[in-house]
C-alpha cells in the first residue's frame, strides 16, 4: 500500500477545520476552547488555523471534555489528488498470499487498486481447491461465515459459486463473464471445477453507505435500537414508513386522516400494510406530512435470496454514445434494485473510435479483464492525465473524473467497471444544494469563527 502519496499538508488543514468546526458548534471562542483543552489561546489558534499539527493529546482531551468523538476530529487522507490511482499487475503479484481454510490451501489473494477515499476492497482471488462435482457438501468446499462488505463478483474460468441461504445451500456453475451481486453476511465460497484450469474471480467488496459513521452510530446506540432501525424490503414498507412519520410528529392517525382528506378507515388499512396507497393518496399524505412523495415510497427488492446473478450471455448491452458513432459497447452485469447507486459494467472500447469521456457521480473501479492493453485519458480538477492499463492492471477514479478508454491495439480490449455510491447520499446532495450562498467552501473547510 502506498503511504508516500498521502497529502500531509491537506490533512493538517482539514484537521484544523474540524477542530474549528467543533469549537464553533459548541460556541467556544479561542480562549474558551483553549481553557477546555488545557492549552493557550495562541496554541489553539495555531491548531485551528492549520499552522501546527494538532497533538494527539489535544484530540484525546477534546474527546474527553467535549461531546465529540476522536473520529469527528480526524479527517480523511487524500491518496489520489490527481483523481485516480493506477495499480499494476506486478504490484498485485507482489501482494500475493495463500490463505488456508480447514487445513488446506484454499485461495490465492492479490490486492488490486484501492484508495482511502473509497470503500472498495477489491481482490483478485484464484481458487486452489478443485472439485469433481457440484455438491456443496464436497470435502473440497470450505465455507466462510459471510462478511460485512457487499460483494460484486466477476468470474473467469470454470468456477463453482456456493451461497448459503436459510432454505439450503445453492451452487451456481459460473464461467468467464458471469457475475453475482450479494448482500452482507451471507456465507459463500468458491472452488475450481477443472484441474489445471485458470479459475479466478474479481471479488469486488465495498462498504458503501454501511461502513463509517452509520456503523459507528448504530454500534454506539445499542443493539436494541439498531434492531428497531431495521427495515426489511419484503415487509409492507410503505406502512412502516408512514408509521415512522406519524410517530415522528406525534400525530394521531385520525387527525392525520383529517389533514390528508382520507377516510379514517382507509388510513387504518394503509397502516396495516395490507393495501398500498394510490398515487392520489400518496400526494395527499405527503402534503399533510409536509414531506416529498418520494419520502413515503418503499424500496422494491428484486433479490432472489441473498444474491442476484447475471450470465454473460444474458447481459443487457448497448452502444455508447447513441446516436452517432459508438465509442463503446457497454454490458450490464449483476446488480440489484436494493442498491441503485451500484453499477457493474463491462466496457468494450470500439477499436479506432474517437475519444469519448465517461463521467459519473459514483466512485469507479476498473480492471482490465481482457488480453490487450487499454489507453486511459482522464481529467480531474481542471487537469488532464494519461496512462495505460495492461491486462491485469486496475485503477480507481474519484467521482466526476472524466475518463476515456481506448483500445491500444487492434485486438480490442475489455474492461470491468464497478461504480458505487459513497457516503454522499442523495439526501447529502440535496443538503449541499440547500445551503445559503457561499456555504460549500465553509462546509469543506471552516477557517474562522461563525459569530
Ligand atoms: Fe466474499
């Protein structure tokens, strides 16, 4: 992992801004904050101005005497100021290690592109256990316990994929180009079906909205409270959402019925979840509750158990852009309506086409799964860059980086792209857009007192 590229000065300035923000939120001027922290006002001004690094003791003291956590005062490190991290096959091979399960060598793992600013934890994994049937109870099949991170898996070669569901164990015989998306904590495992075959996967795990603050908040609130927050996609979600809003404004159902102009017995039915609201009822309820209709809409699940899979031959595909000369063939891989901001694509640059940049709001991971190199041109923050992804190379791109991929030879090339949302949710984006003018720079780096 690279430490040298971590931006020390930027880190110090972001840390300073967090300290200033914490003091601002608690209505402390420099003298009052310094007195709380047991330092001089001049020292506080220097730490909160970015002039000097904040000593760990000061952060500990702040977390002891103020209602903040150490993590609230610690910024992220930006290890890709150019908008991208390119990871070479040689570095992947250098990171190779064999992990054993139940006494046998089971997987060879290799790291691929990762960044501190994104939750991707993507691994190239070779299956070392070879089976001669599709029985999940085969002695060569060694299960894991499932893990926190979401997992998108891209298959290369004759790989058996096993997943443990409450109804029993499932086996999917996978081949090159097949893919699976799965939810956290479902036990799963992989084997090779053919002695001597190249059987590996790209196991692209990521935390998205689950890791970081949401996990820390729920862990601190307690297990009972965390259980109360659970919303199962298969339950009558529109009723649960409505119940939350009524509880949230301490509004009795009969009074709500009056405000919405909906008969009381109909509201009672809506609250049981036996019937969904009509479009007109949805609009009336949203108006009565002073929310947007979307706030009352449930998530629709398309999951079959804990996974969704897509066979290579069944993937939807299209040309991009269109109309006009195509620069890419795009193939859509496995994904789920549970995770609308995750998209897995195969991107096939059309040989000889002009550069067309692709740009997305998501964090993007790219792996060259083909046999030929791809030229990369990207622009980020007003600057332009070039590089090349050889087969087995991978890259990470920050959101809104414009990236053009081109086949470096007439052989064509094939790129796997996984795009995910980060902690900046649609709600965060609306909040950014609702700030008073001039708010955004101060949100990112508050430099002075607000009063
Ligand atoms: Fe996994």
